[in-house]
C-alpha cells in the first residue's frame, strides 16, 4: 500500500512488467498496464479526484447496490446517491496472493473488503442492511479479472444491482466498434429510455451514447479498433452491459472530465446486473464479474 489518507492505493506488478493500481477509495482500479507494462488499458480523467472525496472519473468504479439514480421512493436504495455507495466508500485491503505456472504466466490477485461497519454514517443510514463484500482483482499477463462476492449478513432478504463501470482507453472513438450485442434489447437512455433491439453486430459510437443492453445471450462483448480486436469483455454470472460515451457537450459539462476532448479516447463498456433487481436471501451469497482480455 502506498500513499496517504484518501489517496492510499495498492500497486502490483508481474515479473514480466504488467501492472495494476487500485485505490482503496471505491476499490477503484485506476491503472492496468499490459504488454510488458507498455500499454495503459484504462482511461482516467486528468481531473479525476484521487483523494477519496468523490467517485473517480475513470478506471473501474464499482457500482453497488444501485445503478443510476435510485427509484424515487419506496425502495431500500431510494436515499442513496447515483450508482450507490461502493464507489465512494473506503475499502479494506485484505491482501494478495500470487501464482506461477510452468508456462511463464504468473498472476497476482488482490482482495478488498467492505461491510456495514466500514461505511460512512450517511451510507449506513441510507441503506440500513447488513452485508459483506469481497472484491477480487486478478492481474495476468494479458488479462484482468474482477469479481464481486456479496454476502447477506442480515436477518432479511435484500435487493441489489451491481456493475463495473469500466472506462476503456482507446485511440480514436471514430475507429472503434463494440461487437457481440446483436439481437439484444436495450434501453436507450439518450432517447427517453425507449426500448430497441440491436440489429447490427457492430455498434459504432457517433454521438452521445447511454444504453443498457439487457439479458445478453452471448458471453462476450468486444471492442474492435481499426478492424482489429482490442478488448474482449467476458461476463461471469451477469447478463447486462451498459455502453456509455458522454460525447462533446456532456464531457464539457462534467467538472471532473478532462481534457474536454477526452471522450475521443474512452468508451465505457460496463458489465453488470442492472435490469431489475437481484434478490439475496438472508445468509446467502452471490458472485459475479468479468474477465477482460487485452489484445495489446
Ligand atoms: C453510466 C450511466 O453508467 O454512468 C450514465 O448509464 C451516467 O447515465 C454515467 O451519466 C456516469 O455517471 P456518473 O454518476 O459517474 O457521472
């Protein structure tokens, strides 16, 4: 662990040079370098607050227990801020484990924990339920795995949503396509939350994009850049994926989004369980997440 106070982070590196950085605040992965450490795979805003005062603009914020603005009233999450409290709580570093195999493919796994006791007073009041989260991030030579385990430690069942809000770094938004969503229904949050079906296998981003693809049959959503595979995002026990790019005006309007034209170098492909609610009974546990393969 390096750094002080709200800026404390865990840095891990493989013998072959690949590395990862995880801020304890939000257990937010802020850097993932592959290709011997030469290629940064995540976009991080130049104006991101990395001091533990507000959610990080970039990297991989963890969204739990609600995605987006919570239901206005009548739901256990109704008093929570947009995207819940996980991305703005300080997690505990639980340690690392490493493994090595004969094919020179070592990996390092970092574990982070969050429970009711470690929440801010405000969050504890807003979501008065007993839970335990373990978030594991595993770095391998050309991949990153991120998995969340949720345990219901209370006396009643609860509802949750979960999502990994990954900001992928790309060279040029006009040269990419998101693939592996064809045949899927999506809610278009830019177009009044109307329902559509993705017909083209290639989703090109040519303007503000904010879509919730739900109940996806395929396991893998990919980002292709310049006709070549760049990232494969493989869902594990989750069926939904959000695609987001704020484009020109929204990027400018966000105080922590910098530079203004940074929207050209990022695309969010966010796996999760956000269509409706997952119900977790007393004493039960749930696990889900993703494996991301970088082709660079
Ligand atoms: C996306 C949502 O996941 O996150 C968008 O679909 C939202 O609607 C975006 O604008 C960013 O959210 P925030 O809270 O980090 O500004």
